[in-house]
């Protein structure tokens, strides 16, 4: 057995140096965070590995947007699966709107009167939906003929005036899947056009063929989850058509005891044929908005 080494903090330490110190503990949260960085580094550097990134939760309202875009632009991942809410917040910022620092103790009735929506401590103006509706109406004819949700989202990225998650995926040809796109502001804006008698060609099941094909043809696969929900399960079911994931990192605040996918430990996937029994994987119980910047900063020092 290796002894637990105690963390030694030095002046002007880099994030990667701190993570290496965490690695020397080898246990509990700090050890698991360091292990997550090590596994991410391994899967990114493994040229045979296709990396699937799942994103859920209020990552954009919490200030994680630029990190996500950088990860895509640097092509550290090969597939991105996210929630419709994440892309709604992302598109809002791309259209010039912002999220604001607030308080969880705010008077929500007063916020409603002033036209603000609260995401715990982050606020968003309702005007974002007006801008989004204008964007959808203006570009509806360019969006309506896209056969898959991925192609629909790539087109949004192509049309987005400023940098965005959608634009980064489009420009770098990274498949972006959002199986629950109707469960979002973007979905509502599209439905608004359908309610006016317009029609679209986008097929909800079309993306399954592509994500399964990527998993099926990959020599190796790796999964990284920040949050759970639909993105995690969508990737996990694709892993059943792969050679089983060789790497896995999960960052979640959920618990496994209630049996939900979001809290399920990665090792549970072994029973489903989704995770290789010999895979390198770790479950990190941590707020994604804490873990993501640390993991990314450490990797940025390690990966040139």
C-alpha cells in the first residue's frame, strides 16, 4: 500500500502543480479529482480513442461557457451531447445577452415583476427569449430542412453572430447532439413557428444512427460527464454498441441509491456492457463548476 502524502502548498503554484499534489494524497475528493485529470489526459492523448463529452446542468449560467468552447476548439473531444437548456443559455449569450450575479435569497416574485429568471444565484433577463425568437424567425427557412438535430444545431452555429458552443462544433466538425432539444427555449421558439402552420423536416431519431456509428467504428471510446441526465444516458446507450468504454470520468452531485442514471456509478455500466471491466474510470462527487475549471486548467498545462 502507498502511504497518503500530505499536500504541500507553495507560493505561485500552478493549477497542474496543485493537482499533482492532490494526486499524491490518492484518496477522497482530492485524490479522485487528480485521477479524473489523469484519465482525461490519457484518453485525449490516446489517438485510437473517441472521446464523448456529456454536459448537463447550469454550466453556462455559472460561467463555464468559454471553457467548453475551448475544449471543443482544441478538439479534445470527438462528440458532444448536451441539454437543450445549455444550448439555450449559450445561444442567448451568442446573441449578446448575459447572465448576472444574483442571490439565492432573492424575492422571486420581485424578480418575476422585473423580468428576470433565477438559476439559483444566476439571473437571466426574459428579453433573451425575445432575441431568440427574432433569431429563429429570421433564420427559420435555413433551419427547417435540416434532417437531424445535429444538422439543425450545426446550422444554428453557422448562423450565430458570435462565438458559441454550436458555432465551435460546426466550425470544427464536432458532432453535437441534443436529444431533448424540444425541452428548452430553442424548442419553444421552433414550436412557436410550427403553431403558425410552418413545418420542419428535422427527425428526432436520426441522430441515433450517427452516434451509434461513431461508437461502433471506434477502436476505443472514452466518456466524460459533467452532470448526468439525458446527455449521459444518450452516450451510455451508444457505448453498448462500442467495444465498451476504455476510459470514464463522471463529475456529479447525484447519489446512486435511488437508481437514477445521473447518480449511477460508472462501474454499474459494466453490467450493461457499456464500460470495460478493465477500463480506467473514476466517479468524482463534486459541483461541476468547481471541477471543470480545475480539470481544464491542469490539462491545458499538460497537453500541448
